[in-house]
């Protein structure tokens, strides 16, 4: 954990609850400091999603079957798929 500098602490006290921009002097990259309770409220928006698309495949198959995609009468459409080899 990195401790706030005196300058950062003073800036946070002057505007309580507001995010504070900080700049890395070496890289000139800009970062935002914000109170942990504010971060906790928004972290789901910025964290990487743990969603795995393959988890939906069984559900998609079920929905497709209910909508008639498993009907043997639609097999003729498979021949129209340009990705299929003759």
C-alpha cells in the first residue's frame, strides 16, 4: 500500500469525497484518487468481467430448440450456409 503525500492528503481534505487527479512525475500518467467507499460503489463498472460466453451455449441451444431451430424441416437451410463444404 502506498501512503498519500502531504500534498495529496491536503487536496483530499479540501474537497472531501471528490476524486483527486494525481500525476506521476516520471511518466506523466494521470491517475484518480478516490475514497474506498466510492471505489466500492463503482468497481463493478471497471473490473474485468468474469463472464464466460461458453457458459451461455446450453441456454442458447435450449432457446433455439424452443423456437424451432431443431426442427428437421429446417435442415434444408444448412445447405445454404456458405461456410459449409459441399
